[in-house]
C-alpha cells in the first residue's frame, strides 16, 4: 500500500463523506471514485480498505486516539490495521499526533472495554444480550469484524462444481468447495471474478453460501410454480431457477425497477428460460391477487436491518437504530402475510432475513403462525437433510459468521396444511 499524502487526502475526503452515514458506504465510495479518476487501482484499494477499516473498528479507533476527527481516524487505521509504521507517517502527522499513534498501538494490546472490543453500538449490544451471554456475544462480534470471503455459486446447469474448480485453478485462482452448499465455491483473496470466462458464460454467480442455503430450504422442483417475492437483483432467483432446471414457472417480484433491471442481464447470462421478472406496485398488486393460492413455493427474503452482513457492510451498524428496526419488523409482518396468500394448499413458504435480531426473525414468524393456523413450522435441519445437506439446526435456520463462515442469516420453513 502507498501511504502518501495524495492518498491520505483522498482517504480523508472519502471517509468524511461516508461517516455522515446518510447513504450506503459502497454507493458513496463508488461515486467518490467516479469523481476522482486520477486515483490509480492501488490507491483506490487503499482508500477503500481505509474507509471500511474505519467503519469496522470505529469504536476502537475513537477509543485509542480519543478523537472522532477524520484525519486522526485515517492515520490510526493505517497504523493499527493496514500495516503502516510510524516512520512512513512522519510526513503526514505532527510529533504530537505520532505520539498519539504510538500510545494507541500500546493501548491496543491491553484489555479493552467490552463495547469497544465488540465494536457494536450500545443499543445493538443490549438487544443481543437479551439472548446471548457476554462470551457468546464476544464471539459473534468477532465474527462480524472479519472480512467476508468471496463465495460464488456454480450454475449446475452449465458446469459441475468439480469442473468449475479446475477451471478456476487453471486461471490461477485459489478456490475450495464451501462446506455446506452443494453448489458453493469459496475463493481466496479478491480475484477479478467478473472477468473470468466462467462468469461471463453464466457458469458461476457471486452469492454468499448462506444465501445459497436459503434456496435449498425452499427446494423447488421441476415443473412447479415458484415465486421469489422480494427478488431484488435476483441472486436467489437464479439459484432457484437452477434448482428447477429451468422447468416450470419462476416469478421474480420486486417493487424496484432499478433492482430488477440488474436481474435481467443475469437471467440472460444464466441460460434460464423459466424466469418471469415482474415489477409490482406493492403487496396488493393485481398480478399477485390473480396468483392467490396457486404457487407451490414462495421465498420471502424480506427487507431487513442487514445486521447479519456487517462483514461486508459495516456502515449498517452505525446507520441502523432501534426505531429503524421497529419499522422493518412492521414491514416484514405485512410482507409475510401478503406473500402467504400466494401459497397453495400443501405448498411451502420460506421467510428469511439477513438480520441477527429476534424481533425481525423469530418474533415475526411466531406472530404469523399464531394468526395463520393453516401454516405449520417445519424444522430447518430436517428440510436440509432431505436435500442431503448436513447442517445441525433447530426449528429455524440460523447461520453465524463465527460458526458457519457465512453472513448472518435466519430462515423459517412454513408449510401450508389446509
């Protein structure tokens, strides 16, 4: 990495914009790079690592430096996390600032306050403490502080996982099978996977292993009618279509045309012919009412706080709040109730989030089951075992970065019995 003054100034400007916490960090950073084409690839990588390093360890850096000023946080991130030594920073900082960094390095090896060690906001620590003890919470927080690996899903209609691994190896990419998903591959480092022939021909798609497992929970079959109720950019839609072997009818619903626009070229690249992409106005859209009681399987990957994705999106822990989580839970209950109307007798409904919080997960499902007695809960572990996936689970699917190496996911399998 280059710890130069131009890169320092660029990192300070980028971090200053992102720490306003008004918009998603990745979107702000992409816009920043578009407006600063003079930054080379290596310098952009340093700026990105700096920004996300600050977001990931914000409480720690503020505690060690005693400052919330952006330049001090950038320097501390460089010194504590990105490998800069103090000699490399002497032209960027005053003698007093260098002494602060030296003291910070010493303090970093001492016992830290629990909240600083976890690097989560107080409200989130308190919510998680309602279920977990401090030792388990410390382990959860530690998992969320790690960098997420790059997972891809092999399109089994176009390749086998073994052939994909061989082709990736021939391109010099270190890849291994994921431990749970039969179609998953985990890559080492950050290869430019979107330039690989396998990606360009639709034989692989970027998708976290946990997200892949949600699709195996729904376990769609050839010839069925299936709906991805909150399809977004369609990563799960593509996985569901693969499991259906492109036979039957697969609806990809979403209220955002912008998100669905990203799905259409992915569908074309995948080779799937059974996907029907449809923007809906909302839960009462006439296209949904026409399908009431006709769909075999419905996936609801509900909008949520995203707190299970902090390895990738560390800004979310600072952008979310108790009130925003409460608003999400209200929306989730409404979406789940609406999606359930599509499910035919004997059909399956999977409710999923990438949240860590019971109020977005178990509480939503338990309230739904109390109000919709025609549905019953199927144990997630038994459903996965039926798909020949060995993953010990209780009634729900609960995935954790520190245990499973995936993003944090929750899912419930609901069967209509009337």
